[in-house]
C-alpha cells in the first residue's frame, strides 16, 4: 500500500541504535497502528547491531493494542534526523500541515558542473602508519578510543560490527602499534578481511559506546554511499568543509570526519543539522543516519573484501567550524552591495506610489493602535472598503485595487455580515466588492512566522495592493515585551511586503492605563519595536466628552429631526414662522411642531428617542500618528457610531481633551458619583448597547460585550442588576418582548 511505502522510507532516516528503549517501542506501536507488520519492525531493528535480538519484535508485537501512537511519531523522528518534506513546485494551495522550504539557501557550488577528483591509493601500504596517523589527528594521547574489529553476520550474509572496545587510550594504542612489528591484530584484535574494521571518531569515557559516553563533541561524520567516489571527493573539497581526516571506506563511500567542536550535545545536534543541510543543498547525497556523535566510521589501515581502507587526506578546508559557517553565510546572504550616491544623484528612482494619500506608500507597513472600545476592526474594514472602492478613509484618499483582509478573530458569518453592515453604514454601493478577498482563519491561525509563508503562497498571483491582518495578538510569537523577539515577529511583515509588493496593515492594542498624556508611538502595548517598525503608525485615543458638549449634540439632533418634519410636511408654516434661533432651541422647535404637524408628534417623539439612544452610544476619538515617509498630519477627530467612524468635519471635538489629559482635580471631581448614579449610568449603557446591536437579527451576549468593550461576565452582571433583560442560550432578550 502507498502509505506503507512512505513510512518505511521515513524509517531510513531513523537509526534504531540512536534511540532509547521506549522510543524503539514507540516505532513498533506506530507501525502497528498504521497497519504494518512485525516483520517491518524487525527488518528496521536489525540495523542496531548491538541491541538487536532476533524474534524480539514478534514477541512484543501482540502487546501493542490501543497505544494511540500513530505514524506521526515516525514522521517527527525522521524530521529530527534530517528528513525534509518535498518542496511543492505546482500551483496548488498548501494545507496547514504543508511546509515551505527554500531551495537556494546555502548553495555554494553547482553540482551539475563540478568535475570529479580522483582518489589516490597509497603507493606504499603501511597499516600501522595509517592507524597511527588517524589517532594522532583526532585524539589526545590520554583519551579513550572506541574501535571494533569483531563482527557478526545477518541472515542475508551482511557483516555488522559488535560493540567492540572502548576503554583503551590513544597514546597506548599508538605506542603498541609501533612496537608490534606491523601486526595490528596483536594490538587491536584480528579483524575479518571480508568486513574490515571500524572506529569511533569522538573520545569516550571508557564506560560504553552510547552518545552519553562521548566526552568531547569534536567531530561529525559526513558520508554518502550513493554517489560516484570522485564526485564525492570533489564536492567535499569544494564545500571547504573543515575536515580533519578524509577516509576511503574500501567500498563505495568516503568518510569525512568534520570538525564541529560543539560545547555540548545540544549544540552538536544544531551544528550537525546545519552541516548536513548545507551538504544536501550542494548535491551531496548524504546518509542522515550518521548524525550521532558515537557513530562508527571506517578505520584506515585495514582491508575490506580485497580493497584497502585508507586515509585520503588530512586537515583540508577551513580551519574550524566557525570559520566555515561564516564563509557559507557570507556567500549566501542576499544583502545588496553598497551604492554610490553619485550614481543616482541626477537620476533618482521613483518613489512608491501612495496607497493612502499623505499617510502610506504602496509596499510599506502601517500599524493601527488603540484600546478595545475604539472599533479598530471596524476601522480596518472601512479601510479595506475604501481601498477596494478607491474612496476616502477618515478623510484620506485611497488608491484603488485588490485587498486581502486576514480575519483572525471573527467567525466567518460574522465577518461577512460586518462587511455588509459597514458598507451600508457608509452609504456606499458595493460596486467593487470583487476587489475584496477575506481569509477567515478563526480557530486555524498559526504563529506569524508559520503564517507568513502560507499567506505569501496564496497571495502571490493575486496582485493585492494591501494585506490587512486583524488582530495580530492571534499570531503573536514570543514575548511582546522582548525587543529581539518582536523584531523577529515584525520581520514577517517585511517578508510579506517584499514578496508580494503590497502594503501590510495590522492593528495592536494599547498598554494598560490612560493614554492621553503619552506620545502616539508610546501607547502600543509591548516592546517599542511595535511602534518604531512600521512606516506609519496610526493611533486612536478616546476623548472625554463634557456635559455641555453632550447636551449641545443632543439639542442639535432633536432640533434637526423636528425641523426636518415641519419643513417636509408643512413647508409654508416652516418658511413663515421658524427662525434661525428656533432651529437651535429644542423647546421652541417642539412648540412649532405641535402647532404645525400635531398629528405626527408621536412618530417624531419615537424617532427622537431612538436618535438620542444612538447618540449616547457614540464615542469620540482622536487620530494621531507618526509617519516615516510623509510630514506629520494634523490630528483627526471623529465619532465612532456603531458600526462606522465619521470624521468631525464641524470641529466640535477640536478642543476636547483626550482621556487622562484633564487636570487631576478635574478628573477626581468627575469621578465622584453616587452608587445610584453609577447604576443608572450602567443601565443606560446596557440599553444603548442593546439598541445598537439590534441591527442584527439575534442580539447575543458576545455582541453586546464587544460593543461595550467589556467581558461577557460583566454583561451578565449588568443584565442581572438591570432587571429588564434576560439571557437564553446566549441571546439577550427584553423581558417584556418575550412571548
């Protein structure tokens, strides 16, 4: 079956001798879960020549019932040992489990053009000299060396090494070899000339041959047994690997003992992963099973089935691992070369065209910061629509083009309804809704460094002029107060902008506390990287409405409604009797209405009440910002009346102080309210939220909480204290309206 072939192939990357007992059992359990046979497990386990016991897999197989361990365990083991999923080169969209990997990073040589380099067998065969040279190159005299000369034979006739020796010092072996009259068997033990002999290239503690017995993570083995020998030799040298010893195995591979000089096992694994990655990307078909530091390699100075195992060369390539890694990184950075200003002084490149006039250029980044009540998501939807329609956003003219809105917070129906509500609230016809794509990822979002390549993949051929991500806390990676971690996070936005040539716009929340006294770039929560990274920072801060202004706005609304009715239904009366002063006085305009259109008073009063409720639900905001490409703009004052923002063109908010800017004595006096006043205020706020959310067919606890900027629990408490509402299955109902 196809699945079986895949898992067996993955096990080629997992060396059983590298696993502990439980990990070995997990492989068996995973194979049984996925429908494999005990023979499959047995065949793979044979590769552990030291611990393999014939028939043991079959005995344990019957006990593997309901373990719950799946093939994913083997997949992860294979990944840990160097297996890489194939790179998708077709145009299909990736699933959430797909990975995107680069093909051209760390490429130093062109494997298709490299010429092979012949291996020269020693003209004078001196086994003692070969082994001595190997030991002197890799070990200190006092270090224990692990080597194997004895073997055992499998059923198919293959010779495999035993555990061997591991408690003899390099200096002792060198001395005895040079006193042996060329009889290496007298020192190391006789070996089978059909099988050859092996040696461990890292020093041991004399207690065993496992990874934990390695005392110094000095070297790693690079080997390929599926390529032409001369080509292997050439690639190893072209890569400038810091090779201590290069050994011919006596068969079809070269063993490169490469300096890694790791401080500990964790660093060893990282360095070997990097080493193997570079080798693979440069055409060396490397054997990934050789990762572990206690691995056996071929011992020079012995024969193997009629061929000699010998040292090809020593101390070639870079001097050490750090020098080699720096060389690789320098060759493969994608940084541009420095440019002379003289070359461009009279022929300057064109600036990127504006995306939002006076605010942001195409291909640049913008952050919107504000508290939870500011309606940031609505503002970003308004921006999406403005870009799609080529209209204005908060007074700024927008370019027109395709936009991708990445929705991380709302469920799909709510997101779609919200777009329609905002279109209706703005009074815009949906003439260019084909310019808006919505990527609904609630419940499916992944960290930004994983999301960015997936987003780029999907968006690459769509020609978006902007990608809007709302909100970023859903994809935040690392500690938002850590500058280096947030620099890595915000770099993902650069990748998107660079790869797609589109602007990236996202929003973030304010830090706790009042914000009025802070500069706009100091209000966003977390590290200052958030504010300093984007090309444009748009910040929303709430304005503290005075009682006088609130009353003025209420009077304006009341007078406007009454005057409109009189003018429409009794124009002659309006023209002859209503003066300019009457239009500013609710009492006087009401008296006029009673005389001019008494039969409509009930209808007018109902409309006035609804308008006042909507008015009380409004909040006032000031938009400030810090720009990199444009001069600083004058603050924009606006109202947020669910679900849209409206710029204050009249200027009534111009002199209003932001939250927290009022003198302390004024703030204290303002906050002194009786419990009755606070309850009335809370009840009124609840009623206002209920009415504002009534545009939906179902008024939910969640929608009211979102409108009020509080938690669901707070809304429940407010409903309980109010007494006029109740909750059924998450829906909020008026008690008197319930049938």
